[in-house]
C-alpha cells in the first residue's frame, strides 16, 4: 500500500506542476489577412491616331489612343471647338482603345477630340487635345433643274458640265434642289401631289420621300449645316413665311410672321443665322435673322428686286440676285450687308447663285444664249463659263 500511496502522491504532484504551465501557454497567433492591392485611378490616355493636326480623307474617322495602366473603359469627346462646348460625339464606356466615328461629321471642318480612362476607383483627367480636319467633299457635283424632257426635273452633273444625269422622273414639276451637308441627300420641291411639297432623296435619285403635306405650297428647302433641320418657305398661313422642320419632316414651326411674303431661306455656314428674301418693304430685299427667327435685319435697300441670297462657305459673303441696274445680275456683299458689288454685267439676265464648297467659284443661271443655262464663274466674277447647252431651261444650280 505504501508503494501505491507513493505513486498516487507522485502523480498528484506532477499534475499540480503541469496544469498551471499548460494554462499559461500562449495562444496561437492568427496570420494577418493579405494586404489588398492599392486602388489606383488610371492616368490620362495618350492619343495616337489620327495624329495631331492631321487631315482625314472622309467623314468616317477611326480615333485611337494608348491604354494607361489599370484602365477598364474610356470616354471620348469630339467637338468643333477646343473648349468642347459644341460636342458632336460624347461617348462613354468604350471598352477598346479606339472608336470609329461614322456619323455627325461635316466636310471641310476642324474637329477636336480627347479621351479619359476609368476603372472602379475613378476617372482619369482628360488626355491632351488633338485636332483633325475633314476634306472638302468631292468637289465637282452640281445639282440643277432642267425642262429638257418636257417638264422640270432634277439633274446632276460634274462641275465642268460633263455627265449630266437625270435624278427625278415625274409628269409634275420637280425643282429647287439643295444638297445635304454630307452630300448624301438632296432636298427638293415637287408638284406631283397637286401643290408644291418638299421631298428628299438619296444623291442618286433613289428613295424619294415626302416631308411636308399641306393644301398650301411648301418649297425652297435649305439644309442646316449640321443636317438636323431644313428651312423652307410655306404659304400655309395665308402668305409666304419661313419655316423650319427636322430633317425627317417632323416638328414644323414658323420663324417669320409678316403680311408680305418671306421666301428663299439660306443658312449661314455656322448654323446661327438664316438669310432670306422679303417683300415686307414693298419690293424684295435680302434680310438675315437668327436661326430661331429673332433679330430680323434688312441687309439690302434698293428700289428694285434683291433676292435669293447664298452664303459663302466661310460665312463672310452673301451672293444675291438684283435688277437694281436695269436687268438681273449676280451681286455679292459682306455678310453684314456692306460692300454690295455687281459680279455679272450682261444685257440679258443672270440669276440664282450657288457657291462651290471651297468658296472660289459661283454657279448661276443666265439666258445670255437665248435660253436659260447654267454657268460658272470665279468668285470675283471673272472667267464666266457655260456648263449646260440645252434648248430648254436649265436653272437653279446647287453645288457641292
């Protein structure tokens, strides 16, 4: 028993020694969680193509940039001013490092573009600003009206008079062609439905579509430079007034409101003004107004007819027709009405003017050959050259 009692005592003593030491053992330390990667906002992209100050060859342009680290998407802005207040493209969430602009651009225009990058952490600053320029659109096409086939139809030709091609074919009259700014469409007036209405067609004459539908006459269509609107003449309210509508014919609204006729609207190249003819002072004179119809201002003041204004592509000049010197002739003036100068001087009539897209020439109609035909001259009136040689009337040239 003494041995058993001894062993029991030994076990008790060992337990008293070990149990406190075990209870004081340090608890295991858990490994710290992994440190997350820092959230980094991407830096601004750098632009690559087209290169700065470059000229592109069409109205479709592919804009490219170099990707900064950590970027997941991009935003692109294209504008006609370097302050980006006049946006033509404002595109976000672009997944690639390029974007093809296929619509919204005009010919012979400077554009500015920039890009920024974004990810879940934020948006980078904008990149630097680059500029590109679109070309003059295929210089060399003139649409015009001709009666050579028995009634007035729309034709088109090269600017040297070659390749004269008929676009419309109706028993009623089609006239007053006006090119869309991108050269893909032609607006015109047609009497095929009993009275003058405005139509639009593709540049090859296809897809002729009616835009207006009134019991009164609608005519003299004129595209806005951004292709969004068409200004036109209408007598729907009892006398001729200037109206404007969306390019698809919707949202037709009146701009002028006079008891005398207002006719032949023409947009300024920057889209802010419309020149037109008005009889409000007893005889036709050329006026100008803001594109919303406000601030209507008289530019010409003669006892005879001044009418059918046409803006130069740079917006600095307005060509018009006047018989102030005894017969109709083509004149030119500054956009504010100053410096009115006669360009043609023939004993017969010269009428109707349309500028070439580069502003160096003016097309017009003249009956100096015994009947109306289309002519062209330099913008200073020199080098007057006949383009059509029809025994019927060729008139109302529209150049692009």
